[in-house]
């Protein structure tokens, strides 16, 4: 470049903008959630009133059933009279009913099974009522005591018809008071948090001043060993899942999540370290995209659709289920931004074959249009994964799909929905003090506070960064300032229950939390936190190398994927991949088209538009290996430093091949001769 020439501008963010502060008018619930809370409260109040009416005016049978309507298993307490054995037996049945109901709630949350909590509530109510046939209870209506005055009612304190509704009312009042105190605390926290947020700006990308491009560095030997962990699983035959966790297909250990997590992290690796390499890296992405079509990856939907939506349609594109096609669209979009490979955007290129013979066809653009339609139809803008349950993280991948489509095809899908999406995310899924609400039920507005965890905030910061950077950076700043403590070369995380589970295999482990928080730190440019977390992780969970592949013992496939990202990302890498895409020199310059796997491990591959800069490492012993090059200038002579051949001549298509003697790490530079 000549002196005085302007630095090319490829669209990278080199100046930060203020991160979003938490809105001062933010309440505990947005309008959609508040409406559902009120409706749910009204429905329960009517059920409670009906239960009280039965308990106080009807026969023993219906009184018992009425108590069971008020609270799971409460009907058994009406039988808890007489001998100590009788009392213990029925109190035990009451406790067992609560446990059974909790199991039903778990199934509802985990799989969308709305039938389970209904059955585990009404079942014990009916069972307790049936017991009146052989356990004689007083048929004196409780309303009789009410007519006799307060003292008469008080004398019946031991009667379940009195203390069950009284306990429920008292409990509701106490919960309301606790909620008010919690809101007041969060409001004070919001004030404190906004003070430090007012000085923060979004992350910027460090660029080479002459080229205007981010610096592409080579990964370490350890990084290559973790890379191989993912590549080995991705490059096996498409219908095989050797090395995958095999636990269930409903929750986070499902094959679809393992596939997508590997695909996302491989995509980040490509953009950050090997933008000028296709070969087995691109083949791995193709294989993973094909694996998502395997019926084993979407068979769960027929069951979930049946017990959650009362429909037997197995088509995973028909309704809800962003946990399949939202994640799928995200991986297709990321790969499209990296490579421009449109094979999965052709009509019918995604073909899901059901054992019944039915075939469900789609494409990347079709997926994006389904996402747009469902977001437009939802009061929350965000829409459910499991039937009725909305997860912001799944919807974030849907948003990524739309943003990637816009990046490649020039559409405005994301911009059309962005304002409403951000407003809904802010109002309905972020707490008063800025924490991410990981889950919310579409019909009741309920959430699970235990899932509001450090990992949830960190993963949101990472994956929403390309689409809502100001909000993503706010989430990270809250994690960094309030949930991470750094001092004297050590790091501590404030964790919740879910943080202590490897989400990829449900084992008690901090691997995925360390990995995701460290990956978010890298993306946000906080290398200090990332390095300290990885050091702590390696000290607590030592890894081993088997056949050139690094394994964290007991760690899930997804854990290995996020750990790799934590080691190899740079500031703004994922944001740049989606928001900027491949700059022209990387996209149009010389390309390493193919190399033999695992014999030739590509630690770096980047082009400046004219030359190709490679760093290669042996993956399986030394030896001489052939490399195929593409996108050279047709019939141009190139110097091949580090290769066996000193010079090569590109053919009429711009292709050529070289050989390398790869006995140790080798740098190769392919540059045109003047």
C-alpha cells in the first residue's frame, strides 16, 4: 500500500457505543407476562373458591375432593385424624402427592408435557376422595361452624377444611410481601448497576492499520487437539453418532444440541483462525448439517407435540419447536456467512424423512420465513421451544438466522423485527436488575428463578452479541462486575444450581459454566477473565490426550465445544462473523482447498487477497502430504515458501497443488511472483 493511502473499511466496529442501561420504568413483568399472571391468578382463585365451597358445604367425599383442588394432595389431610398411625399415613400420602406433582412439573418444563402436572394434581384429589368410602369422616358441613361464630370456627383449627385454605391464603400473602421486598431490592440494585453501566461501551475490533483487517493468528497444539475432538465426530459417516452423548432427545443432552454447539464453535474457529481453508473444515460443517436431518434428531417432536399441543403431527417445522429449526437455522446461517455455500438453501435441500414415509422439506430461507411468521404471531415476539415454554437462548439463534440471511442475501428480515424483539426481550425476559430470565411459560407467564444463572447471562452475552450488541455487552458487564471476582491471580464465580451442572450430560461439573463464561469473556475482549477461568478449569478438571485428541474426562461433547471456543475466540469474533462477514481479501484471495485429515492440521490459513499464509502441524506422525490450492490467479506463477516445490503455476481455473514435508510445525507462504 502506498504512503498516504486510506485504510480499507470493511465494516468492523472500531469505536464503542454506550451499552444499554436498565430502563428506569422497568417493572417485574412486561405487558404480555402481566396479563398472563393476572389470568392465571384469576383461574386459580376460581378453582380455590370452588374448592372452598365444596369443602365447606358438601359431603365428605366432595369436601375431600375440594381440598385436593386447592393444593396437590391436600385432600389426604382431611383423613389425617385419629391414631398416630392414621395421621402419619395420610400426612405421608400428602407429602408423596407433592413429590408426584413436582415430578409432573418437571416433565412439563423438561418436555412440554402439560398433561403431567394436571394428572398429578387431580389424581391425588380423586384418590383422597375415594378413600372416604372406607374411612368414615364427618359429614357435618364446615359452614355450620361458620354460622356458630368465630369461636366455633377456631375450635376446628385441627380440621383440614379450616387450616388448608387458611394456610394457602397466608402463604399467598407472605409470597406477595416477599415479592414486594424483592422488587424493592432489585430496584436499588438497578440504580447501582446503571451507575457503572453509564461508563461502559461496546467491544471493538482491533485491526491492522495497513490492511484494515483483524489479525489472524495460529492456534496452539492444545487448541488443535480440541479441534480434533469436534472434527472426529463431525467427519464420521453422517448416519453415525460415535462419541456423542446418548442420554435423551428432549433436553440439553439431545443430539441436535451437540451438533449445533459443535457447528457454532467450528464456525467461530474458521472465521478467527482459518478463513482461507475449506477442505475437511467445510466438510465437517456439511456433515453436521446433514446429521440434523436424521430422524433421531427430531423424533422427539411427535411426542412433545402430542402431549403439549394435543396434535400428533410429527412435522418439526409445523408449530413452535424453535429448539430445532431455530438452532438449525443458526448453524446454516453461520456457515453461509463463512463460506457462501448455498447447498442448504435450495428448495427441498433439507429433507426430513419420517419412518411412516412422510417427507418434510425445507431450506434455510424457508426456516427464516417460519421464524418471521411465528415471531409476528407471538405476543412475546419470542415463541416456544417445548410446547408453551419460551427460552430466549433458542430465540436468539432464530434471530441469528435472520441476521445471517440479511448478511448474505441483502434482505431486511432482522431489521423488520429487531425493535419489537429487543423490546420484548427487555420487558418480558430481563429482571429489574438486568439478569436474563432463562425460561417463561407462554400461557401462564411462569418462570423458574433457579435457571437465572451466571451461565445463562454469559451465554446470552455471547450468542446475542451479533444481533443486539448493546444489550449483550450490558449482560456481560453485569456478569463481570457482580458475578465474577478477580484478585491475586485467582477468580471466583457466583453460581446458582444450574451453573454446577454440565448441561451436555447432566453430571455435576463446572466445565460448561467455565467454558461458556470464558468464551463470553473472549468475545467481549476480557482475556484476563478467560485466561483465569481456563487455568482454574484445567486445575480442577485435568484433561488427557488420546491419539492426538484432547479429552476432559467426564465432560460432555458440548462442554468440549465451548471450551474450544473459550480458547480460540478473540474480541468481537462472533459479532464480526455475522455482522461483517468475510471481508473481500479473505473471501476472494487464494484458498487452501483441501488437506488430508488428520495428517495435516491447519493451525492458520489466511489470505490478504494476493498471498496465502499457512501454518500446518502434523496430526499423525510426519511425512510428505499433498495440498490443493484454489482461487489463484489463472496461469500465474507463485512462490511456495516452506513447500517441497519452490514455485508453482496455477492452471486455467486458478488451481494448483503443492507438497509439504510435515515433520513439525511448518509455515507456508504462497505468494505471486512479480
